[in-house]
C-alpha cells in the first residue's frame, strides 16, 4: 500500500504563536506531501513496495542504487515529519515521572537537557534534525543532516523519543534567521505525554 500523508490532531493555527499556521500549512501540505509522493514513486514496483517505512529506512544499503538516494531523502522525510506532528500539541501536557527521572539521570535536569538539545539544533549547519534517543540505560542527544534519522544508523524507531526539524522551511516565515528563537518556542508545544508514551515503549 502506498504511503499516505497523515492528518493532524490539531488545526494548522493551533500552535500559534509558537509555530504559525501558514508554516504548518505549507510544511505538511507541501513539503511533507512531496516526500510522500516522491517516496511512493521511488519504491513502486520494487520489492520494497508494501514494506514498512521503518524496515525500509533500516535497510537502505539493500535498496537498488538508483533508488537509494530518493528513498533516503523522501522516506526519511516521511518518517521524520510523521513523528514530528505527533510530538507537537497546543495543550500543555506533563511528562511521566519515569521520563523525568531518566532525563535527570542522563543530563542532570530538564533545563540541562533542553540546553544540550538546543546546542545540537544550533550546531547542525544547514538543514537537518535534532534528536533525543534512548541509548543503552540512558538518554542521548544527536543531530542528523538533511532528512537522515537515527533509524539509518540502526537505532530502532521506538527508541527515538523526540525530534526537531531545523530546516529553514520549519521556521523561516515566522522567525527568519532566528533558529534559536524557534528552538526555544518549540518547548512550549512539545507533547510530553506523547514523548512519555514513547519512552514507556522504548524498552
Ligand atoms: Mn520539515
């Protein structure tokens, strides 16, 4: 079955003023939609047609060479954005005690985790993503270029807790060159209940 653009559980304008409606509309309706179309075009008629996106991204090196680049960029784009929309919410939610404790253990405090995450977001030159992962007994922050993600490095999808899109298309209309302001605003719309759920299922 072909991949499909997921619906949002909130309106495009629901995350304002932190993420503006026009950005949400173009980001999902144009950018994410294009990743889905291009991904489907790349795998149609191949043996990968019908496999899950997680399985495809974990096995990129097995794909035909002429499809690999398109699947990496567009398949990564589809998985990353599908996760990203779920990680956002207009309604503030609390994180679980278990997640809070894991963050404290790995980073010292929630503020220290946010600082390290912001550093990864700011340190990613050009387009990419920042990630919070389960790594062994603890948590870890990484970043990746373009639409790459931890699945491509062998990390199981359920161990990816949080991701932030730092492509300019994610913030430029509202924040222009001020990526740091966008990263700060992101914390106001993080769905901590969802991140906590992901953490609970990461074992
Ligand atoms: Mn994006």
